[in-house]
């Protein structure tokens, strides 16, 4: 069984973006040490357009072969004129607004996203599924998440887009690993306790 990993950046107070979903303030923490970690450990999460400048052309994925994202996250790419932001992965986009996919590599899911993710998890393969965001999709898939990789940036937003847009229900995770960086970023990895 493949696992679903929510690999996500957030502020210290748990927001993945400001009230409009903008998280560009976190880019200031992309220094050499942190970028080297991300490019080595999670190379497939670098968008296709940035893989060549990062020296990642032809670098195989280490953890994921599929990315799942919501329309809010995907809209950032579309607005920049990019219909397949992760062309090196299989792309799944949850959307109730797009009538058809703007790219053959992008599969739109209009119905039960959790059911589609369960199908993806049941496939054979050594690599998992990356839940890219955002809050609404994470809320829909919270019970399907097997692993959390939380990149906490040393900023406090006060309000904004939460990691999960879901009703209250207690879900336990076990801490597996903590990595700290000189820029103040902390990356914590958790496994779901079932």
C-alpha cells in the first residue's frame, strides 16, 4: 500500500498562507543549506520549471510519483501560464470549476477525492503520493494522510489559511524526525497512528 504524505510549508502558528493564500514571505528562507536539503531529500517537489536551474533534470524522484492538489494551489500555476506545474509527476487536481483539464498530464477530480486517493494508494509501486495543498483538500483527505512533513518557517501570521480546513476531530501522529536549519526553519516528520 502506497502512502499519502502531506508535505507542507507553514508559519509557526500553523498557517500555509495569508488570508488570501499567499505564502511568498516564506521564500526568504530559501538559503543554500535549506535548498540543498530539499533538492536532495524531496527533488520531485521542485516544480518542473525550476528543475533545470536547480540541477535536477533527470534526477529521479525519491519519495513520490504522484501529486494531489486543490484548485487554489493549482490556480497559482495557471495564473502564471503553466498548465502542468509538476510535469515530471502524475498530477491530480481537485476542481469543481474547471470543465476540462488544460493539460493531458493533469487529471481533474470533480467527485469523491478521498475515493480517488484510496485508489492511488492501492496501486503497486515503490513511491508514494504527495499532497501538495491546500487547506480544503487537506481537510477532505485528513483521514487518508499517512505521513506529515511539516516545514515550519520562523514567522507568525496571526491569521490566514490553516493547514487543514476540517471540522474538529482528534487524529494522532508520532514524531519520527526533526531537522533544524541555520535559517530558523524546522522540518518535522510524523507518521499517522492508526
